[in-house]
């Protein structure tokens, strides 16, 4: 069975507020839970007015209180921004509040520009190669094995499921070496997907947490009752990507009819590339495109991303994606 989960960047829409985005996040997580999603993740981004999940652990506490069974977690925490002890305390607290439901995905990108990174960390003099060491230090706090000489409270004895995230080969190599599950950010950085999955599976070393490789990959879904409506909904995320790539990030804009055509051949090609791991269309179209992605990657889990301006349309897209994934299992059976 290929599991399906949801990544929510908690978008702040044009004309909207952070409070509205956070209310929508809780509602969307409960909606995903009702439609069989295995986990709900949000990610740490800083200095971006269109993303409300910077205080990731706080957002997860809010979402946890609105749900009952779905796993909730970070996809991910950008560990270079934090002392591992701080993350152990935060996710130890979440594990105490929502036992058996917490995931902790770890990335080594800053999730911000250099100016914001300096404001977060106060200094950029840390070792750029410290990420593997920090991951192992974090594992030690949760295991309470005495190696650090510090007892994380909360944190010691907590059992969040730790993941390594990546968009290059580095994360695949580290996840394999540590015997951890691996998630690839193909929803916005698809280039190294196939090579990263191959390296992870080839080099995986069993650990106390995992006896065989477990891989997940991001996949955008913009689903609606017709292909034309889905194309319109997707234009919000397409505008956001163009704005980000041209140094003008902002709040998620409303959809624009004919947006792709307005970009010309070069702009359209850029979007085709960055959003190549996507399904845009009616239920049958989405099912076909999801099936092709699962067949290509053989991932254990698909992390669905649906950044859509209208909240009701977004919930409809999330429901259609769940129906498509369940249809794949019915066919496979």
C-alpha cells in the first residue's frame, strides 16, 4: 500500500491574515484526517509574508488539538537554525501532548536568506558540516543515553519519528547511513529525485528505528471537478513560484485565467520544470498522473502539496487526491 500524506505551508493569501491561515491549517488537518491521510506536516520558513508556519512547533500544537489520530510533524525543521537541545525540548513537549503521533523531519537548509539566518542564529560561524553531528546529538537527547551529559526535559524518552529531508543526494546518503526514513522535496526541486532514491535504497543500513528503507516524495496536486477549473486553481501557486524565483515573494495570489499563456514559452518552460512532479486536473486526470508518479518512483508514501487560494477549493482538491490514491490501491488489489 502506498500511503498518502499532506504538506501544508500554511499559506497567507492576499487580503488574508496569519490568524486566518492558522485557522485554515487546523481545519485542513482535520479534513485530511477524515479522508485517510496518514500524516500532516508543515515546514519551517522564515521572513516570508506568505507562509505562517515559522514557529513550527507552535503550529503543530494548534493542529494537534484540532485532530485525533493523524500523525503531525515538521517537514521540516531546519536544524542549522537551532541548538539540537531546543528541538528536543519542543518535540519532546509535542510527544507528551500527542503521544504516538509526532514526526520530526530534519533539513540542513536555512529556510531563509542570509540576513534572516543571522537574525535567527545571531552568528553564521557554525560548522557547515555539522548537520550529521547535530542529528545524532538530537537522537541522543531523545534516547537519554547519557552521551551529551544533559537530560532534555521534556525530550528524554520521547519517541518522535525522525526523518531526513532533502532535495539533493546529500540527504539520501545521510538517511541511508543513519537508517532513517527519507523524504525528497520533489514538489519544488525535482532534478535529483530518481538518483537520490536509488542511492538511499542502495546504501541503507538498518537501525533500531527502521529495518529497511522507507522513502517518501513530494507531489503537487491541484484537483477540481474539471481540468479547466484545476488549471485555474494551479495558477496561484504558479504565480508564487515565479515571484519567488524573481526575488519578489509575497502572499499567495488569487488565480488568474490564462496565466501560463501570459508567460510565454520561456516562462512556461520554467514552470513545467519546477512543477514537473504535479497533477493538475479532474479526478481521472489526477488519478492517472499520481499513478504514473508512484510507478516511476516506487515510493512508500506520497506527500501531497496543494497550495490553493480558496480554502473550500483546497479542501476539495485534498479530497480528490485521497480518492485517487485509494483508487490506485483498489486497482493494485
